[in-house]
């Protein structure tokens, strides 16, 4: 009995209503305009400036959700949402998320909730096997890839700087990554006080992959000037074009030079689960750390970032600090997650991935991802054959970058028109100093006909001029 909460009867009544809403929404997301037709500030203005002094009935809250909140939603679950990296929440993942919210445990220590800690170890081990990584990779869940990469760079620094823990950082550390790396790498370096001047953006080849010989040369130049190279971050599936850095060649250099090698596979790491794509993570088995985001292309509700580290001892060295109130019995099987990260507490994220992995199974995951990649390649061929358009980059995964031959302004205007139409949602980028449109295919609800319906909207609007 929880006298100050919803009664069991009320919870059941509104719970069923919410589940009905979700079931209908997932079935009919494709009928909404993808992007909302709202102006900035519209929702803020529609809601009271202060919270109510007295509680309100659930009917009114649900009514306002429908009437005010939903119209301001950009529907990432929509089958024609192709912006950024297209992600979606599966039904199984939503159910897991609901139960995690109900249990509301905190997985900071083994004893604070054994189920959260041990299920996290189980799903991280399952995913590690799907990715083809060896057993020595320790897995821990973070909210986002940005947090995972921050932890990787922090661990690399702890390894490079013996005195870091007691004395603080010594100057001269240099981090290397490609000019197409995600901004989270540079942000991680910023947050750790390394300074942007000490982040080297290594040049890429014609297919936007880091050039190992330029990496080696940059390291040599820094050493010659007395600086201390300590970490390299390669990317499997860059944000701009999903290019795949030569992981094995980077790993060789990292080993030879004593650098920590972190791999950012936030989106693309998942593609390497397919037999035909195993080459993408070749060499990763010897790397120091890697991040993959199930909340991007593994149909797990946001947020869930899987961080793997082959040197958990270094994570502990970097992040473990145990105040007396958190001290617990030493037992090698009782993992205390707080020892391996900056946050103390964490949600029961493992539950939703456990639901998703069990409900899909490896074969179905691979089938969906394989379809997305095949449709992207097919779309790229169709775009390339159209006289008004050109494809801007190779398509190794499920992202097609293209532009109007008429130039940047025309391409930008086209993107606006497509998004305003509500028929599809795309995002833009600048590649080689030219504006490009991106169609990302990664949504569980997307079928081949959705991809070509989105393309029809783009093509028709372009042809109308
Ligand atoms: C390659 C890559 N790394 C990192 C990130 C950052 O992801 P998160 O939002 O989980 O921090 C992204 C986001 O799209 C990405 O594409």
C-alpha cells in the first residue's frame, strides 16, 4: 500500500491506457508528419510557467500529453525518419524500459542491486560475443558514446601519467584521431583539460578513412618536439559518411608507440556483427577500448552505450574512490560498477537490452541490419542515376550522402522543403566544404518502400525546383 501514490486501481487503469497508446503509436507512427509543425517556444508558451500547487488528475495530464506534447515531437520512430543516425525503440525494449522504471534500482554496487549489476555483465558479454571481441574485454554500460569515450580518454591518460591521481595532469599529452571523428572525441579531450591544441586531426584518404602513415608521421613529429603521444581514437562508421578507419593498421602503430587505442563504433560497430562485415573490427581484439551504442542501431530505447575495455585495472586506477559509506565486502564476483566510472549511480539499463536481444536473437538482428545496408546501396545507385543529383561519398553502411548538382544553396533549400513536407525527415552536413543531404536508414519500422517513398519526395521537390 502506497497511500501517497496512485492507488493500484488507478495505476492499472492509466497503465492500460498508456500501453494502449504506445501500441497504437508504434503501429501508426508512419501516419504522423515526421517533423512537428511548431515554432520555437510554442510548447513553453502553451504550458504554465510554474508547477501546480495541488496535484492534477491523471486524465488531464494524459490529455495534455496528447494535445500539447505529441504535436511538438519529431518522430524518431517514424519509418521515414532519416535524420542524423536513424534510431528506433523496439517493443521489447520499451517493455524492458517500463519494468526498469518500475523497479527503480540503482546499480552503483553489487549489493545495491545484484540483478542490475549481474544482468549488465550478462548482456555485455552476449553483445561482446556478437561483436566478435575476446573475453578479456570488460563491459560496462554508459548513457551515451560521449560518456564512454570520455572514460576511455581518461583511462588512457591515467595509464600515461603515473602521477595523475595524486599530482594532477602533467603537460605535453597529445591525442590523435581522424578529421572525420565525432566531436565527442575532442569534447572528451576538452573536458579532461588536454586542450584542443593537443588534439591532432589526422587526414583521410579518398574514402574518408584515417591515413595510418599520416598518423605515424604526426606521432614522430610530436615526439621530436618533446610532446607525449598517449591515445589514438579510430572510428568504425564515421558520423559524416560511415567510413571505417583501418583499425588493424592503427592498432599496430598504437602498439609500437605505446598509445591507448580506443575505437568509436557508436553507430557502425553494430554492422560488424554481420559475417560479411567482420573485417570492419579486425584488429579491435587487441585494442584497449571500444564503444558501440545499442541505442543507435540495435533497437534499444535511448539511452544505452556499451563500453568495452581490455584494461579494467586501468579504469579502476582512474576512477575508483570509495568513501566509507560505500565500502563493501571484497568478492571477485561482486562487481561494483562505481569503481569503473565517474558516475556513482546508474539506471537498470541492462534490462531493456536483455529483452531486446532475447526477443530478436542474433539472426533477426543481422537480417534487419543487412536489409538497411542493402536498401542504402540500392538508393545510392538510384540517386547517382538521376541527372539533378550526385552521390557524395561511398556507402559502406546504411547512410547515403548526396547533393544537388545545382550547388549548396539549392541543396539546403531542398532539405528544408522535404522536412517541411512532413513526408520524410533528413539532416544535412558539410563534406569537403560542400553541403550534402543525408538519408540514414536505421529504423526498425522502415521498409524498402519507405526508403523509396522518401526518395520520391526528395526527387519530386527537386524536380519542381
Ligand atoms: C561515430 C559517433 N560517435 C559518437 C557519437 C555520439 O553519440 P552519443 O549521442 O551517444 O554521445 C555519435 C553520434 O551520432 C557518432 O555518430
